[in-house]
C-alpha cells in the first residue's frame, strides 16, 4: 500500500488493519456521503412511512413524536421537530419518564396522545410495543427504530427498522437517528417528485453524528461519512443547543468523536437518567439561544449529580461482582435502590474491568430494572430477548452490544444463570484480559502534527473503528508530574533528540502511576494513542498512554 499510494507507513498500517485494499485507500480517506448513503427504499415500509408523514404535513394534521430518553432518541426527535418547524409546522414531543414509565411506548401515554393527534411517530423505540401501539386508537402510528425486532411486528402504518427479523441486516449498523435521517431523505425525494422542496438535510447531520457516536453505533460504511460530515456541520456552531452545551463543557477545539461521546453525550443523557426525561430532546431542538443556555446549565448540573450517584453504585457493584467472580461468561450485580439511570454506565464499567458481558440491576421492591453491555462477538440483545420469551424476565430487549431488562426478585438468580449459559454458547468468558492491539511502532520524532492529521483522515474513530494505537519503544522519562488525584503527566525522550509529552489518566488507580513517578532513571516501552493538543494557539503531539512495560 505504501508503494502504491505514497502515504506514510503509519497511515498505511492503520488502513491495513481496517481491511482497506491499497486500490481503495485514497477513496477511504475521503468518504463521500452521496456515494456511501444507501437508498432509503432498501428498508421495508420506508416509502409508506415517508408518504404518511408527508400527508400529515400537507394536511396540517396534528403530529406527536414519542422518543426514547437517551441521546439517540433525543436526536431523532430533534431531527423531526426541526424539519417540521422549517415546513411551518409544530409537533408535540413526548419522552417517557425512565422510572415511572420505563423504556418505550406505554398504553396510557399512547392512548392520551392518540386523543389529541392524528399521527404519532415513535423514534428509537416501538418495535416491540404491540399493546401500547394498539392502544393508540384513532391515530396512525409510524415506528422509526433500530432495536432488535421480534417475529411479529405491531400493527401500525409502518415499522422502519434495519433490525427487523425480515430485513437482511445489511443496514443494521444505523442508530435510530440514522434511520430517521433516511426517512427524511426519502421524504425529500417524494417532495421533489411533486416539484416541491424540503429543508436542508445536510445542515441536520450534526444531530445524526451526535447520536451515532453516543449510541456507540459502528463507525463503518455510511456512518463514517455521516459522522465526518456531521462534525463539520457542528463546527459551524449553528444549532443553539449544541453551542450552549459545548460552551458549558468547555470545548475549545474543533469537535471530534471524543467530544461527542464523552462531553456532549453524557450531558444530553443526564435528563433521561436522573432528571426530567425530555430535557435533552428540548435542548437539541430549540431555536432559542436563551432557552438553550438555561437547558444546558440544567443538564450540566444533572450530569454532575449523575457522576456522584454512579460512583457510589459502581463501587458497590464492582465489590459484589468481584466476590461472585469475574471469570464467568457473565459478570453481574444487583442492589436495592440502585438508580436505574446509572445502571447502564456501571454495567459498561464492569464490562471493561472483566472483558465480559455485564448486567447491573437496581431493585425497587420486588421488581428490578437493569441494563447490560456486551463485548465484541457476543449478541446480548438476542439472549435477553430469549430470556423474556422463556418467562424468566418481565420484559427485555435491545441490540447486540446493549440491552435492558426488568426482572422479578425471585427470578433473579435463575435468570442470570440462564443468561450466563446462553452467553457462554456464544463464546463469552473464554478470553482473558482484553488484548492491547497495536497498529505499529513509532519513534517520538516521527509523531508529528502533520502525520496525525493524515491518520485522522482514516477516521472518525469509535465503535468498530478504534483509534490507532502505537508502541513507542525504549524511552526515558525526563519528568513526571501528578495531575489531580490520579493522573500523571510525563515528558518522554528517546535519547536521540526526539521527545514528546504524554498523559496517563487514572495512573494512580493501579500500580503503573507509582512505578513511573519513581522511575529511578529506568527506560520503558509505552503504548497508546497519539492526539493533537492545542494550547495557546499552538499545536503539539501528545501520547495518551494505555499501557507501559519496562524496557
């Protein structure tokens, strides 16, 4: 590849790891949405859904959007609300309360919405909601979702979902906002066929990018182009909600996937986790800067509170899981009063600690609500759905990497035992600690800003497209400085005039921090991800350390 493309060797190593043939390398570095976006009509019910949606617009009918309470649901709702606003129409937003109503449509809410609306669009939910959708008497219902479908679908106008049982699964990598975007693309096609024009969809890609990254959708195929273009749109700072949120999160650099996944996403999610469920969707859809500022401040405070709650639950869950053992196919913990808004985050932490699928459940009385996270190659959603079908769960569902469930106290042990058995059949628990996969070896002098800019073109990086990790061998530590309670800032040199700065987050949570702080002149091999650090108008390369070995 290096001979045929004249690209730097480090870039070629990254592309080769991604399975990109040399002949496609240049095109991969410059993904075009118009070439990668599939025809929306490949999805079943798509034309019907778009036609019914446009009929409601043309007839000035009353439209309600029923959305999930996470970033994907909020972004999906905002896409529809903003599109309709540009068409001169308003929509009613409804987001269920996580604790009082739980995930997805419920019969009471759907019946109430049906009495005052002609069309209800369920986004990021609804595929398994047979009863609630049947309760929406007098209104038409469209479902735009990506969660795993059952053998039968609810009776409604349309269920557009790449993960329906009767779909090929080729587009199963889309999050719900991606499905909503495809529906709006099809709506635009139908409008053009009538000689009409719809809103500018490219200007809405910031919402699609946020949802795709925050929902941990694979950054492959069309998703790569959607996120790449969406980041460019976000950089233009045209959406009041994202501008206010970026400012309060102190984002002072060009937006990237890290910002979406770790700064913006958690704050948008905070309302659905421990506060008012619709705050995130309202923030993303508002066109008022003053309202955006107020909502962003509120979400930021809720996110701080969420972190405190999460820390307490995480400590208790990890202690329980370690007592039970971290070598089983499934790592799980359950506790009284654990907030349902943080169990998913804690499950993710357990998964990372053990490199196993993890479930964390919070009980309130005899009923427990839980959330799970999986590892690559293990379909957690399908196993959870099977448990529900076998009667061990009150309900459950999700997708390969994440799932939710409700379980009765007296069924907890047999349910977890059965789930562990199902996951073991898929290979869960057979591996040890997660592998540290390297893309190549670099010396500090080669780690330039120019090289990193070229490596960034192989991104964006995230789920199914991990950021490249390099080994930097045989380096000496010029100085080490503790930052905060547990981080370590380093200056590294190779003894030949080359050097770079490095940071090791959580260094003092384990044994690495003290060893490096008291290095005594020893040399080390470092492995980690390179990033561009902007400070005072200058750019430099920094190594985000993942692991260390004595040289």
